[in-house]
C-alpha cells in the first residue's frame, strides 16, 4: 500500500485537512500509533527510535545522530539557539516571513544580540546581502527558515552554507514545513543545525520534534559548559541518543507513528516523494492561476509543500477560508500576520495525491463563484489536469 492509495477514515466524514500543517495522518500511521503502550526505556521503544533515526538520516541528507524531543517545532527552534548562543553573542537572522521573525523574537527573549536581514515577503533571499553583513561582524550563527510557509519561498541553503563554510559562524535552519517534501542535503550544503517537527510532510500528529547537529556545531556547543539549558541541552540528548533513547520521557506513540510514516516514504522511494510534492504543488498553482488567483511568490525557489495565493481585490481571505469549510469541510489557512486577509494557503505536503489537488480546485472554484468572481466553469480543474498530463 502506498501513500497515494492509503484509505483515510477521516475522508468518510467529509472533513478535509488542507492546512500547511498539521496535515492529514494516513491510516497506517494512525494504526501504528494505536498499538499498546510500552516502556519508554525498554527494548521495543529503543528499537523504534533507532529505526526512525536510521530512516530519517537520508531524508535529512546527513550522517549525524538525530536528537528527538517531545515538542512543537517552536521548541526546537529555541533549542537550536540556546545550545550555541546566549547573552554576549550576536546572531544574524534572515527574516523572509513570519517564522524568521519568530526566530528573532525567541533570540531576543534569550538576551542574544540579534541583527536581521529583512527580505520583502514573497521574494527570494538576497544571499549577497547576507554575505555583506557577515563581513561586518563575527556572528555566532546565521539563522534562517528553510521553507517559509507564511510566504511560500524556499531558502537557498546551499548558497548560505557556502558563505559560512570557512567561517566560525554556524548555519541554523528551521525545516519544520520543508523536511520530507523539499530536498534537504544537510551535510553537503553545510547546514550546522537542522530542526524539524512531525506534523507536516512527515505525516504525523504534532508533538515530536528533532534536531540534527554537525560536528562544527558540536565543537561550539562544547565550548561553554555553563550553557543555560536543561530540557533542551543537546549534550544530554546526545548521550541518550547513543542508547537509542530520549533524555526525558519519549512520546512513544509518536515515535511509532514516525517510524511507520518513514517506512511509507521509503517504500514509495524518497526521490518519488519529492517529485510528487513538486508536481502536485505546481498543478495547484496552475489551477489557481486559471481561477484568477496569483501566486504570492514573485521569485524562485517556490515551496513544494505550501501554495500561497493572493486574494483577489474586493475579497478577504478569511471569508474564503470560512466558505470552504462551511460548504465543503475543506480546511485551508489564511494568515495570522501582516498578510492577514490578503492571502490564502494550501498545504501540499504529506499524504496527498492528484485527486487531492483536483478536489481542492473544485471546492475553490465553487467558493470563488459564490463571491461573484467571473470564472469559466471547470477552468481550474482543466488547467491542473493538463499540467499533470504534460508532466506524467
């Protein structure tokens, strides 16, 4: 059984979870999580942690030990900072959306000195601007969001990694909404700390987070034995990871779920998983354009795990979100930031197929027509179908 033909009990209720996370959890993953509870320090859980770690390494593109935490993605964003920086250190945060700004907020709460490279939302990161700032200060780290789900833009981690490869500066990347749906080659690109979480392209419920730490970052972590961290202490987590355990109580059911999700991804073939995400996100963009919805992104690289549409003049994004839920129980996202009312967002990650995208477009056409937009019947479906056929 593959991801695309996995039956979903939730489908029978008509409820369609189409957010940019959390995403629909496949039946196989839910069944894996429903197994009997076991000792979180026992051999069964250690086996599950070890197998999950082994399967996620190639998805991260690393040979590092993987550290698992019972946490949201924001928790491991904080962990990535607290392990390498504190008062007296200076970091450079690339802000190209809501979650880059969240990194800045976290760092300021930790009394870290923060400089920012502010990128206009919807545009690609200006790597030259980052390089210019690196010539001004000896930063402890450059911090960036790999896949900015608020805007749909992807960071060029290879280019950013090249900037710091021969500097003492670390590169920290949040790939919460990217990992599993967008290529990540941590070791090749020189990304020193990657953090992610379970509820996006990894097809699990929220609550499990992970970190992958390079040898360069471990050297920095080891320089300060007085770092102010307890739960988030990567050194403690590493000692446990070496025993296929977590430092504190593991989210056992989520570990089993992740192992099953990763098994599904490897059965499909990870190259095929990435290609599917790319193809389906592009099909949704093609269909949206035929319905009169412009892509919010003005530059490449665009996300393969979230599609962000501009809301047509005279409409408000929240109204479209509510209409889709009211009429079709299709749950998409608006924006809870400066783009509020101006965009709508679809998740294109995890257990989705061509049928998922075509259904999205049918529901979207119906909603937009009810708001009075002049739409040729079936235009979105036709454009997406033609795109899918052309790229078969």
